[in-house]
């Protein structure tokens, strides 16, 4: 009888652990191209002209997405882990190393992108925030 109770208890605990709010999020609404529409003091026209965007269309592996980004010159790559509790962690951020005439937006984008810790989906928008009040707002490219 004790073995049955212990087995049931283990199964319940495993269920709680697997459904924990910090588990990886596999929301199909995230799996798309996102165009940057609001960031620091840049105008929407600046962001559009530089084709600033992130690409989250790759399949998730082990709860992480290998993504790409662009902000005017170099291709940026990263790993993103979106969690059910609204947190996000960007890691393994790197880029190609081309030199372009105006790289301020790209430099600011890469510098701030890695610091983003929270995400929110609002309609067709993806909003990233950090603890210092910085925000990056994206719109799904298939809705603009």
C-alpha cells in the first residue's frame, strides 16, 4: 500500500514540476517575424528604413528558439527562451562583422536586446522590457 501511495505522490510531484510557471513557453503566436516599431528615441521611419526586426520562426528545441535579427547592417543571431511566467532570456548573441556607414541603431539594438527580461503579447504586438524601464515594441510582420 505504501508503494502505491509513494508512486502516486511521485507522479503528482512530477506533474507539478512539469507544469511549473517557469517552464518554457511554446506559444505559436510567438513563432513569426517581428518588425521593430518602437525603440528608444528612434522614429518608426528610422526603424522601417533599417528593416529592424527579429525572426522567431525556427522550431523550438528544448524550450529554446534559435532566432535571428537585423537592424540595418549585420545579421544578428541569438537563442531565446520564453517562459510561461512572462520572462525571457536571450543568450548566445552574436553577429556578422560588416562595417557600414551608420551603425548607431544596430549598436543600440544589440546592446539593449540582450538585457530584455520580460515579454508580453498584446494583440499583434510583442513587447520586451528590462528592469531599467527600456522597452522594445514589435509588430507581427504579417499584420503591418
